[in-house]
């Protein structure tokens, strides 16, 4: 980790800056006097002024209204724990949020935190990743200022064989979030992609620490292309890719999207712990666009071509081949044939 890799905005425990922002938020665009802030925070008016200056320095537009006080005009497009958690009523996910301006990979940070005992539901977000990870040693393009790179630590009491269910859970959460945040129709592509209009807008990378009978923790890694522009995509991607902005023509509010995603994950995880996997499987299948379609699946040693008939109880893709046999595929790269 580089020395510049310091979390921004502290953890979820409110700093003075965060408390000032909270007061502005409650005032909904109204003026807050310096005296009121100094009383509420129990600091001098000079200290209030210094904190207002530091908020302005990170991009908050705060106007000083002569002889009245301060007014918050606009918040910057950066990830700050207090902004994301404002209005988020989670049971678990997002109770602790840690934001980085830049890091190698949020999954790597989250994995380390989990090894050090971070609690169920801890979330790590970054504005930019220097070494974003895809599956099988691939990389994930992670430019600054446009997307969402997020990792969530879960500690469910399950056996390692069932951990794939959490990949399905995160796919459903991303699809739900895209559906409520835009007018687009997201589709899940087995095992870990979210597509819009046939183009990949999000990818999932779940990593686990476990022993034979017990999961210690799972890190759900979620990358969503929110406002990424055409020229920011490299030419040599494996599959067609896009962003929600490119597909909808509308800029996505990244903080609102992050909050919505954490709320969706929290609701699904709570249901999962209470009712098990069945409701997730059902929604996953309803949002999956591959059922009944002809696909070709590259499983490295060969390519399987056939029609998708479903997924089994281990998360494997079931494909009926032209010979009439059924292939059970646990890992591979799928492309639609038509
Ligand atoms: C994935 O792998 O789709 C998993 C991506 C997970 C990224 C998140 S971001 C937060 C967390 N921290 C991390 O370090 N990772 C997770 P895979 O199915 O292997 O797809 C990778 C392939 O997709 C690459 O080889 C490229 O061809 C392509 N690709 C790379 N960046 C992309 C992007 N931003 N959008 C769409 N496709 C991309």
C-alpha cells in the first residue's frame, strides 16, 4: 500500500466536518449561522470557519452569507462515508464505510481488513484503482472520477460450497440498483456480469477465506461503470462494454448510486440470512437473459455450444448440447450465439 492510500473523510464515526455537513443537510439548503455551528459542535467560531474552509478545499461549495452564516450550495462528486450513509438505514451493510481516493484494489484492502477482524457488512469504496482485479488474473479498468469500485465484507455462517450464492446475491443487488437508478433494463449474465443492451456495465469478483467446513469471510467485489466515457474504454476488451451514462444519456449521481446499492445488498443479505437462497435464485433467474438462448461457453480446455436450460443447486450453468446431453459448467466465459 502506498502512503497516499489513506481513507478519506474518516470512518463512519462522525468527524467535525461530517457533523457540519449533517447540519447543512438538515437545513435543506438554508443558511446556518456560525454561532449555531459553534454551539452545536462545541468549538470556537474560528474553528468553524477553518472547517468550512477545509470542506471548500475538497470541493464543497459553501457560500458565506454576510452577517447571516453559511449556505451549502453543492457537494462534490467524491465518495465520503457520511454522504453515502446519510439516509441509509442498513441492518449490516454499510454500518462501517471506508472510502479511498485511490488504491490498488478495494478487494485487496477489504480482504486485509477482514483478516484483521473487520465486521460483517464493512464496505470499502475507491474513486480510482491502480490495479483493479477481474477474475482469473484479469484486470478491471478503474479510471478516477467516473465509476464505482466497491468491496463488501460478509461473514455468513455457511459452508464454502455455498459461497457462490453470494455472487448471485450481489448480481441481483446490482441489477436492482441499475433498475431503480435509471430507466435501463439490466440483465444478468452468468456467472458475474451485468449487461445493458448486451454490453457489460458491471462485473463481480468475489473472494473468500475459508476452511473445509466453514467460511471465515467473503469479499464481494463490485465494479459498475457509471459515467465512464467511450474513450476511457481500452480497445481490446473481451466483450462489448459500456457505462450507464453511455446507455442512458444521463449522468449518474455516484453517491446516490452507491447508497442505493448498499441498501439493496443489505435488504438481500438480510433476506438471505432469514429465508435462505431460494428468493435470490428466483430473482436471479428472472433477471437472467440467457435462459433458453443458444450460447457458446469457453471452459478453457474446450468450447461447449448449446441451449441454456437453467442453473443447478451449486450455481453451475446447465447447457443442453446438440447431442441431447446436458453439460454442467462451474466456470467459463459465455457468449450468446445469436
Ligand atoms: C470481472 O472480471 O468482471 C470482475 C470485475 C470486478 C471489479 C471490482 S471493482 C471493485 C473490486 N475490486 C477489484 O479489484 N475488483 C472488484 P472478468 O469477468 O474476468 O472480466 C474482466 C474482463 O473484462 C477484462 O479482461 C476486460 O476484457 C474486461 N474489462 C476490464 N475492465 C472493464 C470495465 N471497466 N468494464 C467492462 N469490461 C471491462
